């Protein structure tokens, strides 16, 4: 019988040590860093405590037994700190921000020193050899032990309170987890009973309760333990599924929103809430559901739970996004209406201006010189109106594609040369020069690159304060970029205005521009990955400097392979001057 009693105690504490180590290993799968750290430390400290008890019972060497008692007491003290750390992290608190956290750490350290130095003062515990119920070394604790044990229980209760409060706020079924937390306190009863029964040795049995908690949390209710950690911090409805799509649990908010969930635990989500399940299956971020006789919109977020590389389940968080989604849909419908109106108005204006320019050409031979001058003014105004519609079109296209405009290989020479030809015809009094020619280089852009150069060239003439404007266009090539400089001999741009001229509504007082040209230039270049800025010209005027990213060498190789023999890689020397007025 004696051997059976000893074997029973050894087996109980050995199994507790193994269970705590297994619990620590399982806790490594917890995603939250603080919770994982605290729980692993708690289980390992408890496992060490149980292991020292096994050693104390088996090793018949008094000095070793004394040392194991001290080591066990220190492990027990470590469980208190680890438990508080775990409880704080699991409930969303910062362990270091707990009230009196520094004082608590200081007290625990002081108690630890008191325990560790017991061989010097023998004030914490003493030992003596006894023969009942079998020959062994009995530990007799002093007043210091009972005071520190009371402190440990108070601190442990603080952690229990934080966890139970968290369970209550989670709104889901946390009863199994609450029972597991209660297991950690049950050994207190064993400690009391052991004081007055021959069937229990006067040992500290706390590791047995921790072992039950470790097995329950780590291997029976691990998924629920993880999900409850998340659910209490979320005010939105949350539904928890297993890996096969069956409903495991849900919080109070989900029960209030979805009456169908009542009694639905264990059923497939697709059978209980088919519309929600279909939206999740399709990868929709917003799902429309009929609630309370109206259509409401919900953001749906899924969060998988993993055990290593294995998906064990997921949580579904449903957030009401009705007002935002209705507003977005109103904006989308309004945008479509405005785009349709924009197309119609642009079309009608261009047609009317084409009629004006056409008839003004017909009338030119039927009026005197003064009349011809008036007709030329009419024609220029009509052409400028057409230019405005083109800018509006490009502006709308740029805004519609903002953040996702596609680019490809574009011939810089061709687009710039075409715009130079156009402005030479439109402004016969101006002179447009390319003294160094234009390089054959491909840049990363799209067809709206023409709008960039059109606005810069028009701007150089429209803001000029001289009778015969001169616009000089040069280009240079670097390994990664191509730079185009558009210089004029106008009034220039003051330093204070050099950034403002690219604003959406920037327009000079004497300007005939549209007010969006330079803003459109910067908007388009930003989407191409380029840039624009303005510098001073010498001796007067402004220089608008455009930088564009060069097309990749891979794209160049493909185009070169399909080349039909046109000249490549050179510089077309072209110095052109508009004919005199």
C-alpha cells in the first residue's frame, strides 16, 4: 500500500509535467505573440514545478531534495508572473501597462529571493524525516510561505477575473473554457485536504490543475480558445466555422442580426445563411442581404485559423456598410450620368464649332481685310473651344483611370513631332524650334502623352507677352529616363507660382487657357511614372521640364525584331520654322 501511494503521487506529477510540456508545444501555434509567450511560459514553469516534485519524491538524498524544493517553489512563483502576463495579453491588455505592474514584479522578485535564500535563514520552510504513511522527507512551511502563497492566490485570481470578464464580453459559448480556467484553482482544495489526511502528502498540487488546463486548451478547445480571444474585441457580428464550413459558434451580435442562427450550431453555413455563404464563396467583399424588410449591405471579412500549415476553421466578421455602399452606388450612378452628359456636350460643341470654322472659311473670300481679321478671330476662338473639349476629354479619362492607367511602349519622337506640326499650323505667328533634333526613344506612357505636349506647347504661346513667340523644344536621353524641355521667351513664372501653376484651377489673369491644362499635364505624367517642373529661361521666359521613364529593354527588343527597316537609334535633325504670317 505504501508503494502504491508513492507511485500514485509520482505518476500524477509526472503526467502533469508531460501534459504541461505538451500544452506548451501546442501553444506555439497561437497567432497572438503576447498570448503565445505568456501561455508557453506558464505551462513550462508549471511543468518544471511538477518535475521537481517528482524528483523530490524519488531522490532519497536530503541535500538534493532540499534543492528541488527550492527550485519547485521558484517555478511556482514563475507561474504567477506568467499567468498574469498571459491573462493580460489574451484579454487585449498590455502586460506592462497593468496597474501596479512594476510593484508586482518587484514583490515577486523579492519573494523569489526570499525563497532562494532559505538554506541560509530557514524562515521559509524546513524538512524532517518521517515514517508515515511511508518513510519520506516531509516539508514544514513557515509563516513566510503562507503569506507568499496568499499573495500568489490573489494575483492568480486577478488573472482569472480578467479572463472570465473577457469570456463574458465575447458573447459566444465560453462555458467549456471557463471550466478549464476553474481547473487551475481546484488544487487549492487538494492542498487543504492534504493537511489532514494520510492519503495525500502535504505537497503543492497546483501543477495538476494547470495540466488539466493545458490539455483542455491545447487539444480539446484550442479553436474556441483562439476565436474567443478575437471575438471579445469585436463589436461586429462574428460567426465561427470549422474547416468544413459547419457553424461552431457565434457571438451575441451575430445572433441579433441573424435570427436564423438560433440553434444552428453544427449545421452548414450554406444551409442556414445561403446568401452570405454564396458571397463568401464568390470572394465578395460586400454582400447584400435582406434584413428587416430592406436590402442592407455588409462588409464580410474571413479570418482563417491555422494549426501549423493546416487550416482548422475560420471566423466571419460581418460589418454593416449600408450607408457607405448606398453612397458609393449613388456616386457611381451620378458619375455614369455625368460621363454620358460629358460625351453628348463635347460632341455637340465640337460639331457646332466645326460649322463655325467651316462657314468662316467660306466667308473669308467675301469680306474685306478688316472682315478677314474678324473671321480669323472667330476661327481661333472656335478652335480654342474645340481644344477645351479635347482637354476635358483627356481630363475625364485621366480621372477615370487614376491609380490604374495602363501604359505601354510609346514613340516619344512621333508623338512630340505630331504636336509640333499641329501647333505650327495653329499659331503661324509663333516659331517652334528643335535645334538638337528629337531622339528616337521609347517611353512608358500611352496615347494621352500627346495631350501632355499639346498643353505645354499651347501654354508657351498662350501665355506669351511678345508678338512673335519663340518656343524651343529639346530632348535628352539617360539610361532610365527621357527628358523633354519646352522653353519659351514669354514673361516667365515667378518663383512663388512655380508650383501653383500645376494646380487644378491655376490660370493667369491675362491667359486664354482653359485653367486645367497644366494640371492635366502633371496628372498624366504622374500616372506614367514621370514628372514635370518649371524653371527660369535665360534671358527671359520659362522652361517646362518633363521626365518620362524609358520603356524596358525587353519591349525594345520585341519592337526592334519587328522593325521593317526604318532608320533606328539616330537623331532626326529637324529645325523647322513656321511660315511668316
